[in-house]
C-alpha cells in the first residue's frame, strides 16, 4: 500500500534533512503506529504520501500511484484515495455534522443520492447516529473526532492517515477513538497513526515504526512505545 524507497527530504529553509534515506513498506490492511520525538519527520512522511511536498531524492508509492512522479492533474485522485484525520479535527464550523460529511463527498462529485445514502451509514458506523443535525460547537472533542473520521472514510479510502488524532482528548476518549480507527482498519482500510500516546500504543500491540532524526530506528510487528517519543 505504501512503499517508500531511499527517501531523503531536505527542506530549503532547514539545515538538516527532515527524512534521511528512509525506506519502509506498509502492506494493505496493516495498522501501524508512527512514533518519535517532535521534529523526527512524522508529518513530513505524511506530506510526502499526499504529495504536499516532493522528496529531494527517492521514490514514494501509495497503492498504484508513483507519488513523486505523479503529474499534478492526477494529484486529486491520489488525495481522494487517502483519508486524513488531524489532532485539531478541522471541521467546518458553519456546517452540521451531516453537512460536514456530505461536503467531503460533494466536492469530489458524488451524486446527490449517493451522498444521501452514505452520510447516515457512515455516521452510524462511527457511533454518531442521532447527532447528524448538531453543529460542531455542540459536540465534545471525542464526537468532533468521530465526525472527522466519518468524513475521512466516507469515500472508502484505501489508506487512512491519522496525525495525532488523540492529541486533544482525555485517555478514555482517546481509547474510544482508537477503537473506531481499529474498526475502520478491520474493515480493510490501511491505517497509519502518528502519536505520542504511550498508553494507546502499549495497549494495542500493533506495528510500531519509530522515527528518530528522520531515520527509521525501529520497526516492530507488535510493538510497544518503549523509550522513544
Ligand atoms: N516547511 C518546512 N520548512 C523547513 N523545515 C521544515 C518544514 N516542515 C518541517 N520542517 C523540519 O523538518 C523536521 C521534521 O519535521 P516534522 O514536522 O516532519 O516532524 P514531526 O515528527 O511530525 O514532529 P511533531 O511530532 O512535532 O509533529 C523538523 O526539523 C522541522 O523543523
């Protein structure tokens, strides 16, 4: 699903590379935690997968996309096949729960009847049926993140990238959110989650990829948080 081969990323404004000769693969259906201290390159890795930046050298593949060689006109197709969830939820504040999810489908041209069918299904899937007409400011943090996950999976992406999705949530709510991500994964979506949450990583015992100074320093199939982070 993801294949990154000898990738180095040197930002022009920076003196040292954000990623150094990074090679890793994530198979279809995997669930992987990405850990490592602030500045170790986790967000840069996500940006390269989404073609928000171009590596200085090396190759990036997501599914059938050769991302670093992808012409601009095909970038929207790539991004449609990758769902994204962030620490700060990024909901549209003027739109209801249902409208937030519907909007994500409308902007990629899904027909009205598909949107009408998918939105309640996906809200139900993340445990938000009954909250469709709420506004974001009427929701708890955990509920906001559920909306963000619903929006990210509505188009059934191949890959879900979650960048510290529990960073603003208390431990119990964090656990619930990771359970939702786990369910999404068990349905077949590959999930990569960047996190500083030791408890979550230790309780899940899924694959752990640890970055340090832009390098992959650990890759455990059923890892714990360990000393890193
Ligand atoms: N646009 C940019 N221009 C210059 N340097 C950048 C840019 N974005 C990131 N960097 C640098 O690249 C390195 C890796 O940053 P990155 O954001 O990928 O780390 P991270 O592991 O995601 O950190 P965090 O856990 O805080 O999110 C850091 O040294 C950072 O300062």
